[in-house]
């Protein structure tokens, strides 16, 4: 997923796989069982690592979310 922003914060629970996740100025490696907090308006991106599919549940508070892609 390219670098983008959302107008609402969201939380993610990683179900499987691994990914390099950029949230603002921090880069982490996320994997199964990890929980991520992505604040509203903060640029973030995902790059799958390895051969397994990176999948997660995304929890979004009630509200309209607008996604803006910042880079490809």
C-alpha cells in the first residue's frame, strides 16, 4: 500500500504475514499478533515482507474516512 493518509485514526490487528510499516517518521516490522495505532492525518504505508500474505483487521471509529494517496 503506497504512502497515504486517512482523515480518521484507525487501529490494526495483524492476522498473518509480516510487513514493513511506515507511520509518520517511524518504520517498524509488524507481524502476527501485533497491534498498530495510526493517528488521523499521519502518512503511512505497508510493504509485505516474505512470501506470506500480510493481512490485518482494521478498526475505524465511526465517521467519514477520506484516503489520500501521497506517493506511488
